[in-house]
C-alpha cells in the first residue's frame, strides 16, 4: 500500500469538488426545469438527489484511492457499522430535544410563539411524518457529512 502524495491529495480534492458541484447542480437544474415546489412531485426527487452531491464526490474519491491501492484515511466515514452507531438514536433525540426546548422557551423573553399549525402544514406537504423524518433526520446528514466532513474538510486541513 502506498500513501497519497500532496499532488494526489489536491487532485482528489479537485475531483471531489467537480463531482459534487456538477451532480448537485445537474439535479437541481433538472428540478428547476420541471418546475414546482421542492416538496411536490415530480421535483422532490431531483431536489433530494441534488443534496447528495457531496456523497457522490466522496464515493468517487474513495474509488480512485482504492484503484491506486492507497489506504483509506483514518478520518473518513467508515463503511462498516460499528458500536458507535448505537449512539446515533440517543444523540438525535437529545439534539431534537434541545431545539424543541429552545423553541418552546423562546416566547418567555419576548420571542416568537411556537406555531404547531405551520409544522403540521410542512409535514402534510412533504407527505406525512415518515417522509418528513427521513428527509430531515436521515437524508440531510447522510447527504452531506461523508463528503464535506469526511473528504473535503480533511483534505483541506492536510492532517
């Protein structure tokens, strides 16, 4: 196994940026061309897939590194499940609880009052609670973290 040279790291970063922006904007321009809301058919799928541009870029870089027989960098998101994944649900609940708690307490110092009607409209527009949870809790972080945090940020920091 060989390690990546700085030139290869820069090349991988250029490939990552190119794949990320081309795929993201290709899907989003398709959605814009189709017209309609990002939460309605037929535009919802291209908008959603456009958000996965960073993952597509990270996959391309990972495949390129594998073909060059370079080791997977220690900072990348592992492809196998681990015991750390068990922490995901409690951390999601804790993060959600802090946001909900802050929203409920915001009106005490004179902030806006929480409107459950607006939340219900948003959930109904997306198609119900299950699609809402998938799009907000799962798809959002999965669409971006492996690419931006796992590939681009680490390549820029040169650790």
